[in-house]
C-alpha cells in the first residue's frame, strides 16, 4: 500500500470514524485498538468521504 499525505481535516475525520467504530463495537479504546481501527479506514473511505462521515457522526452526538 502506497503512503499518502493527508491534511489535518482528513486526519481528524479518520480519527473520529475510528473512535466511533470502536465505541459502537464496545471495544476498549486504547492505543493499539485505535491504531488497528484507523489502519483499516484508509482503504474503506476516500479522503473527502471520510470528512463527510465524520461530520455526520459529530452531529449525531450534539
């Protein structure tokens, strides 16, 4: 898998999705689980799509 560069908004979006996924699976949130979940997201969501999904998750919690 090639390395890609991400801007801050994209990094934040992928992080929000990873945390949401861990919480919804009732998996203990720790560094290893977070990195494992985050790594899978690179192939699941495009950069711009991830931002939209993250915003949707954030709006659900307001």
